[in-house]
C-alpha cells in the first residue's frame, strides 16, 4: 500500500495533461480575439462597399 501511494504521488502525467490543456485554452482565447477583431474590420469594409454600390 505504501508503494502504491508513493507511485501515485510521483506520477507526473496528470500535471503534463493539465499544462497542455492550459496552453490550448490560451491559444484558443487568442484565436477567438483575433477572429473577432478581423470580423469587426471586415464588417465595416462590407458596409462601406454596400453603401458605395447603392
């Protein structure tokens, strides 16, 4: 039982998975922010083109 607890406490695979998850979350937040900014800029351009055509 003591060896089982020692092995459990020494296992680092869960910490690595959590670190990769945090990196993925950070990247996804950056991607969403960039796409949102580009979408706002494109919306303005399309509105400008639409008003020019009318």
